[in-house]
């Protein structure tokens, strides 16, 4: 069964089903393209697509520049908190091409304002990573991290400290 069909049938809850789907479909010729396309959808299909892209990157896979551009463009369609989280968690795994920088930056900034602390934690990390790719953002990112350490929930502060340690190592 194709990824698209499986994603449409996914219940939106069972991560084990996503793992099985990934194992079954990841070697298909157009799997990654279909996963990115799913990120443009809404609801469970979007979550499944975001999860697949993140899993691919977590497993050491890569996206070419065109795939990165398409994937980042899909962020505008994020409409479920889990999608926001998965996209933000995967973002530090890819270099952000200059033509996608503004879309990525807008998405991250929008995510920093979300009520969900897990989204904010991932957004801080993503902004910090983006600032290391685009040095004109370093001063702002460092300032943002300092304020975050003083004002954010403990889980968010832990994510900020972890992001900062990555660049100090």
C-alpha cells in the first residue's frame, strides 16, 4: 500500500503505525516527495508527512536543496500542534537555503509565540540553529535565549541550554 493511502488511513495516534508505515514505504521511489506533499495537507495526513520527514532526517537521511525548499514552504500550512513540533524538531537537521530563510524564520518566530511549551522549546532551538547559519541573527538569538532562560518554563529552559551547548562543543 502506498504512503499516501496509508497516511490517509492513519488514526492520528499510533506512533507504532507510523514506524511500520515508514519501514514499509521508505524505500519507495517517490516516498520522500510524497511525505513532503503530505505536509501541505491538514490534520493527520500532515502529521504523518511531518513525522516521515523528521524520521528520515533523524536516521541520517538528507534532503536536497529543492526538497528543503518545498518542505519549508509547507510550514505555512501547519495547522496541528504536533506538525509544528515535528517540523521544528527536524529543522536543525538541514541547511536552510537563502531563498527559504525568510519562510523558515517566520515559521520559527510564529512558533515562539505559541502557548505550547514543547513548540516554544523546539522553536528556540531552531532559531538558535538558524542564527548559526545566518550570522546576522546571532546577536538577536543570543539575546532571545537569555530572556527565555529568565522567563520560560523549566522544560523550555532545558531546551535553550541544550541548543547553546551544541555550539559550544
